[in-house]
């Protein structure tokens, strides 16, 4: 249904505005397109096929089939040309906001009066369902506050939800909502008028001080004689007879399935060549930029590749004669590593002074200072999580986001998508365990640790002291294929004198923290703040001649990856 109604606006965007090169999906200065309404994936796959991406007719025929290249919802890293995994409604618009944030940051950092080396738009296509989701309110509020003028959202406004007419559940005035949070609102009355859509997108691009939402009035399932404009078009196949009738209504004289006329092929081939030429011109511009600004160009090159990594010799260490909460150690680690990795970029959900995530001496990320690396997400945990995904997908930055551990529940769907997409996002979750002070049981994370560990592809690290935190941060910043959650304490913990707990030991997930002189009678396995408890327990047990080995296990996930031999040795 959505693909039939939204096809004209999607074509207008892809043919006349979207800068991309199907021959190189990694071209850094391409425009980004996010299909937030992921259930309309057949529209995206059709555009990818016509545009020359590695999506073939055989793939289109296997749409929504097991192990196909065209799954029911778009999957980043699975289908060529897909910029983001979407499906859970609202996630796409939050992701798009993160992409636009990264673009604005890099543009402010690397552009100058002579050369704008980073200069592209982020587009998202959303439906009514996206705009009903709470995350869309958070994300749009944040984007409007930040004045992300290079974010343009196309709203497929068809007045139909899966249950029936939209007015069963939704009656908002989108124009008033958008304008109240500093968005430019534009409207196209006829979703089939490609000329009007073109003009409106061009108008949106002229406003650099506000994100834009373009409400395009469409008919779901347009052209279908019996289901157009009804919820029957939302998720059900038309069937053979209705498909024939729809082709007749369109005046489509070709009976062959998936037939593409030669003039259409030629048109999209010309668009493909134009995209390659745009990238070629940008490559020439980058060569000039490199000659004029070699230091900046080198920094940008490493940021784009994501290979600005930590020298193992540069891992932060702490004095064992002190005690320190692991959240404080995390703050010191951030400010240490940011000196060698300038692409570190992030913040918290209105808790920077509690989660210790401020980058000292750096500016706040805002419309007057997009080069700043301190992001104030506000109390918008869900949008913060999705924006972190968007930043990682965009590239050029190493994003981190932060809140109290108990509130990770508020961004769990975004964490799940980060894991599914294997995105290098770092989560800084502080105030671990029941030791959170006076806030009481509402702020005590009891079930959260087990819940995070249940997410496939997420590496959870719960450091036992400051030195383990430093190694954990170094590990997280070198990750390229999955998110890392750091679980940190509010209370002070001893900093231990040891040769263990270095980068090599932490990366194995578990190691012998304290060995006995004899064969151990028992092994105490602990993580995080409980390691210090295990040390005290060992002292008591040894009074009864019970020999104890303490194993620190900061990460179950990393330990599972080790050989059987290593596991047995621990």
C-alpha cells in the first residue's frame, strides 16, 4: 500500500535531489535516505534495483522470503544501498536525526570559506505510524532545538492505519506540532504531482536553519480498484486478479512480471552516471582540500575510515593507592582518549555531571557551535539511542551516549537495533546495582544487567575498578562491529595493584584476579563492584583454611568467545 501511494515522492527525491553513487555505497559525501516506514521496503528495493545497486530481479521475486536479499524490513549490511535497519516505527526518524547531527558536526569541523568538503542532506520517509511513536516526538524536538537544517522528512500522509481509518487513533495537527518545535512545515496536496513535490523539496533545501517536514497527501494502494484508500492495502498482497485490475487502471500494457521498459532503464542509467560524476567531482575537491589543508585532510581521512585507534601504550592507568568510583574513572578515560581520538562525540540525557561524560574544555554541540563534542540530548533517552545509531551509520564520529543504568530501558529498542546492525556505539550506564544513594528503589537497576546480556551482539562490560574502566574504554573505542555497554558504579571502589586487568585480560572477558598459593578449594567469580566484595570474602574464607581463587569476569560475552582451553584455565 505505502509503496503505491508514495512512489511519486520517492521517485522525485531519488531522480532529482538525492546525491548518491550506486557504484560506491561508501562515498562519504553522499546524501542519506532512511525509510523509517520500514514496512514499505518494496519501494526501497525497487528504487535500489532501478538505480543500479546490487539488488536484482531475482531478489525482488524473493521479497519477504527466508534468506532473501529483500527481507520484509530493510536491513543495513544485508542489502546493498540500505542506509539503516528500520521496521520498529519511529526508529528511522531518530536514526536520521543522528545522521544529520554527524553531518553538521563534521561540516563545522572541516569546512571553511574556501572549501565545503562535507555537504550533504539526510532524508527520511515516514508514515502516520512513525509520527505516533513517542520516539518521533523526542527526535523531532531535539532536531528542531538543534536547528538541523539539512534534515528533510517526507511524510506519507494517507490517513490509514493497519486497524482502519487514522481517525480511530490519531487526530493531531502535524503542522502545528512541527512549527511549535522549530520545524519548517510544507505541504503537497497531490501526492501524484511530481512537479509540486520537486518544487517543495527544493524549497525545503533553501532553509538551513530549520529541519523540514513535507506532508504529502497520498492514497494508500493508489490505483487498486477495490483496496485503494483502505487498510486492506496496508500489509496484504493484492493477489493476482487485483494486480491485473490495477495494471489496467494504470494503463500498464505489459503483462510480463517485473517488466521494465527500455526508456526507464535508460533514464536510471543516466541518473547512475550522474551520481558517479558527482562523486568524481567530490574526489577532485578532496584532493584540492588535502593539498591546501593537509593536517585537516589527514584527520578527516582517518575519521571517515574509523581507524583513528588507541595506541596500546597510551592506555590510561590509575594509582592503586586510591579509591574511585568507576563512573569518575570513565570520565577521566573519556578526557584522556579524546586527545588522541578527536572523533569521539557524545553526551548524556541531562545527566552529564552525574554520568561524568563532559569533554572538558570543549564546546556544547549547538547550532552556533556544531563543532562542539558535548551533546546535550535532554531527557530524551529513546531518541538519544537512535541518534547514536545514526551517528555510527553516518561515520566520521565515534558516538557514545549515557544515562543512569536503570533508564537503559528507555532506549532498549535502539540498543537492539545497534546490535542487529553491528554498530560501534558505546553506552555509558552509571549508578550500577543497589548502591545508588538516596534515590531509592525506582533508581536501582535489578533486572537491567540480565536484560542487556540477553541482547545478541551487545558486549556488556562491568569493570571492577578504575584501571579496568580505562581498558574497557580502550576496547570500546577500537570496536567496529558491535556496540559496547559500560556498566559503572556510583560508589567508590578500591583501585587494585596488579598486573592483571590490562587490555589483554579484559578483552578475554574473564581472568584470574587473585590466585591462591595452593589448589583452590573454591572459585569466586565476580563482576563490577562485587569483585571488591569477593576480595573481602576471600580474606574471611582463608581464616578457615579455605583456599580461594578470585576470577574477575567483566564481560560474559567476551569470555564466551575464548577457547575451551582458556576457559578451563580460569
